[in-house]
């Protein structure tokens, strides 16, 4: 067998994203879309009625393409898989409908989209793992329970950061995420901050930094998405105090 020319080896084509990776990227796109609407609505000037229309239509198309990618896996039609696909169809419909309304109602229609997409991605990942005994590669360095949880919260669009490099505050919604955990994930190249891309924490405040998964972070989370933290790391830490809503940088 003849070897391919050396020039051909210089242009390796990356494998296409898996359906789960596509869904995680879709969740991030919904978060970005919602953030842009938030900033638009926070602007003192009257928002342009159709400023979000093209983006909403593009997201609806992307959601339908993700459904097609899931169906192309030809998985057994379980209740879990059916629920995931139906939820994605509902999102595509809501996103399409949002293009026919002003920014305020459009924002409400896609408000829960990132969480819904992550839920569907988790169901799909679980079905792939059960039906095909998937042996997706684990991260080179195992994730701690805190890192595993933080990646989930970031994928849900629940994590933003305010302040400077010396004094940063993490704002989370349901599950506590520490600034030290974010820094460890940044060091691994799994997350990044998009400066001043999220709505202010209070009226008149400065926009916050949204935390997103990088492409490497998407790959890592997709590989462990249907697994509990205990499977990818050591024991989970004790419960966090419920009264704390923000974490000061250390």
C-alpha cells in the first residue's frame, strides 16, 4: 500500500461534532442570544423592534439541524429520547415565534432555552451510552466534583463574573460555583470569559462577563454528561451554604 503524500498529512480534517457536542454548542448560542437581548433591553435608547429577528431565525434553524443530527444516530425510540426531541421541537417553535415579537417578549420565549437544551443533551448522551456502551475518552486530568458541577452550570447559562482580576465575584443561580473552580477550569482551557456580554447585576451597573465553555470544554463535558460527578472524580464536597449568592475571589 502506498503512503499518502506528505502534503496530505498537513491538512487533517477534524471529525464532525457529535450530536451531544452540537447540543452543548446550541445551548451556548441560546445563552449568547439571551444576553444580547438583555443588553438591548437595558439600553436607555428604545430598542429596534426587529434587531433580534435574524438571530432568532438562525437559532431555530440550528435547533432543527441538531434534531436531525440526533435522529441520524438511529437510536432506539425510548421515552427519554422522545422527550429530548420533543423539547427541542418546542424550542424551535418558540424561537421562530420570538422573531414575530418585540425584544421583551422574544426574551421571555427563549429564557429557559439553555437549560432545556442541556437537559435534552443529557438525555441523548445517556441513551447513546446505554444503547452503544459508549466508551468516550475521559479527560486527561479527571474532573473534581466541583469542576464537573461548574461545567454543567456554565452550560446552563447560569454563571457570570464581575469585578477585576484581583477581586472577582461569581454570580450563580442555583448551585454554588467558586472563583477558584473557574480559574482551575480556565487553566485547563475548558472555559473562557466573554467580557461585558451579560446584563448588569443591578440597574445602572456595568455589563458582566459571561462564562462559556471552550471547544475543548464542550468535548470534555459531552464525554461525561450522562455520568454523575462521582464517576469522573473523587467524593463530592459537603453541601454549600444556601444563603450565599456570590463568591468573592480569593
